[in-house]
């Protein structure tokens, strides 16, 4: 299970060490793609298959569905760990995530996210009111019948 936060730094070639705790769940070969909120999503191959199956079921005749599929797949890339446990983040993905030096890996159960450290800290500090978050979560769970 992918959980926790881990701070790392990109080197001058765009490589970053993948947290040891994430390597077993992600495996040596995984997919990195654009995510919401200007972060990157990192999927194990198994999770990517599940996610891409959902994308395949979207109706090709719907312009919004086509846009969603392009969003997640156009810059997606297969990644592998090197012998030092690092991954190379391609230029287009680094630009999208505004990743220059300091990054945070965040586990979200089925995927990891890679954030620019400053953007992540801003995002976490905005969402810090537990009472408000609890009310929103309760409403969403009811909406989705969870």
C-alpha cells in the first residue's frame, strides 16, 4: 500500500530517488503521467492496467471523454528504476509539475503522487481544517453511495 510522504531532490538530469517504501508496491517498471492539481501520478503496472481499462470504457463520441483520455495518456511514460533506485522524470512531465529541485512523494493508497515541495505544502496547508474536510467527505461519500 502506498502511504506516507517522502521528500527528495531531483538531480540535474531529472532523476529522483523513489522512496524505498514505495519500490515494492510500484515494482521496477511503472507508469508516470500527469495528475490533477499539477502533480504527477505514479502507477504500478497493475494499477495502470485497472486505470486504463476505465479510460478505455469512456465513450469515444464524447469530446470530454476524449480530452480526459488525452490528458492522462499523451505524456504518460513507462519508467524503470536504475541500480540506485532512481527514476528519470521526462522533461514534459517535469514542466507540467513545475518540478525543478525539491519534490515530495505522497502515497495515496493505489498510486503515488510527485509534487513540487512548495506547491504541496501550500495545498496541504489550505486543506488543514479537519471539521470542514470531514463535512465535505461525508457529503461526497453520500453522493457516491460509499
